[in-house]
C-alpha cells in the first residue's frame, strides 16, 4: 500500500515500470574495487575522478554497499577554478536501492553540503542542504515523497552495470535529484573496441538520456562505456555540457 491519497500517481506508474528492470538486474560489486579516471574538458586535462567500493556496513538494520567517489581538479587547473567534491552512496544489498546519499562540494566559488536520507517504509526522503558563497549562506530542509524503486547519481552507474545490454532494450530508471525523481533512459548504442590504459577492451557503448537540461549537462548528451565481459568494468564516460564537452577515461583499476 502507498502512503496517503496525496502520494504522487506518477511515482506509482514509475514503480510498475521499474519492477521489471529490477527483475533483470544482477549486482556486480567488489569490495575494494577502485577505478581512477582522467577527466578532460574541451580536450584539456582538468582533473581526476576516483570510484571506490568500500567495505560493506550496516544502516538501520540493513546491510549496505558503500560507493565512494571523489572529483578533484589538477594542480594546474586549480589556479583557474578549484574543485574537490566527495560523494558517498549507501545501497541496500537486498534491493539495491539507496538508503543514504551525501555530497560534499568544496569549490572556489561555493561550498555545498547535501545529505539525503531515504525512508523505504514511509516512501519519503529527508533532505538537508547548505550552500555557502561569499555573498550568502542558503539552507534548506525538506521532506518529499519517493518511488519504491530508484537510484541516486552514484548508485545508478552500478545499477546500469548490472543490467543486460541487449539490442532493442530500453531502460527507464528513476533517480533522485534534489528531492525529485527524474528518469534516466539507457540503451545499447553499439559494441566497440577501446584502447585504454588498462588494455584493449571490447565495450558496450551505452547512450544515456535524462530530462536534465540546466546549468550543466545537456539532456540526452551522455554515453557510458562498460567492458563486454563478466565484470562489466566502467571504462569511460562522455557528456555534452553547456560550454563544451567533458570526457573521463579510465587510468587505473584494481580490486
């Protein structure tokens, strides 16, 4: 049963559609797995992104995966604009649905702290947000409804990794963005060979579309590459943004 008459009908429809995707999903998670990516913007090296699966832990009586991500600008680029962003996603092992998402951004022009706690019983997210700039400090505290099935901006990469990429399959996955469920659409574009720093790899090139078309990523302008083997390693990503394009390519991998 859903909570109350005011629960969004669109979320009920999302759930009916999402259930079949979760039925196809098989998690590919390795504790201690670490991947580092070189990030280029407009063809210029600007920094690195690291993705790491930490040791499993417990939250609210549930065993969870913890995925840790850090984006940091290179020393040279930091003279122009410094970024040091850290994200953590805590995902229930039994359902592969996030329980907690945190984002800490330390940048030249602003500091942001964003915490989202997902209550799977009441189908609500409790959100705490603070943004500090030289001009002002902005704080928000919100409670909003969530669908039963969803991902967050970090867990969705691992969710895609666990789906079968087959020609003609289109996945429409809800993910929570600032307290609202957006739809991420993913489908196999083609199978290609990538020459990477960890060797030549046959790879699934997956086209990613979202409804987001704000200050950063243009809607429908992303691709993810995953290795075409049982580990389906995340190898590369690209996105068109308002003022150019950003590409991340794997440099190191271990587990």
